């Protein structure tokens, strides 16, 4: 199993300790790049891949992504067909 596959498998379990760095690696594995929304964007960042984009807040003060954000992202990645829904292990 590749590193990308292991990261996807871990993400799909919606772990309580999923970090920002893991999130960036997950998106990079699908060909996304990180962009700041501008000087006034605060903690908002955009992940872009050609004509597809996903905006989210960088977590602070801790580096852990909240469960609600993970669930929203999982739903988005399934809808955009980056992740197969049949292998989804999250409840």
C-alpha cells in the first residue's frame, strides 16, 4: 500500500488527531495546490486543482482539523470522485 493510500485510509476513519500537514499532503496527492485567499483572508486557504477548488480554515491555535471539517471534506471528495464511497469506513 502506497503512502497516499495509507493517508486516504487514515483520513476516511475521521481521526480525532488529523493534522494540517496531513491535510495538505492529502490534497497534494490529488493534484491540489495551496493558495492564500489574499491579505485579508485570515486563516482561510484554498486548495486548487485546475477548475476545482475547496476553501477551508487553517486550524488554530492547535494544528488539528476538527471532525466537522473532516466530514465536510470527505463528502466533497466523494462527490468530486477523488475518493471511492464504497470503501468509506467513517460512520
